[in-house]
C-alpha cells in the first residue's frame, strides 16, 4: 500500500532525525511526541515487514528493520526516563553506544527508500 510507503519514509526520517540530534542522555523532544513517534514507527515497521510493497519478502526489509530498531531505541529511552530506578544495565549501555548509528540507519533508509521505491532491499 502506498500509504504505508509514505508513512515508512516519514517515520524513518523523523525517528532518524530525532536519534541523530541527541543531547547527553536524553532525546530533544517532549515525551508525548517521543511516545507517539516510537509507537507509530514500530507499527509501521511491523506492517512493512509483514506486507512488503512490491517485491515479496525482501522489498522493504531494510526500512522495516530500521524502523523497528529506531522505535525500540525511542521507546526504551522514553521508558528509561520514566522508570524509577537509576541502575545501569547492559541494554542501556548498548542503546547509548548505538543510538547515533541506528539514527543514521533510519534516516539513510528513509532517503534511499524515498529516492528508489522499487529497488529490492531498499
């Protein structure tokens, strides 16, 4: 569906931009926006993973996986800010180290998916 193609490009672009513009340990957007963007990006990523645009199975694999990874980071950051404990876990360390990489992957897959919509794997 062309609507999910557009939503995929917009969500990946917005999530990538949000993750690339991080400050010390927080994301630079209000918490309700992050929650809605994370949830919407996760839903769009799951739908794109289940029903690819034209090429079966591999047509939207990279944008779908990038959306799921970016949504996971955004939702985890939202949860971490609202969680009562301050203990550092392995997941927090992995998210902190790879936040910018996942943001770059989401933003670049949004641009590539927008420019080359019919290409397999993009």
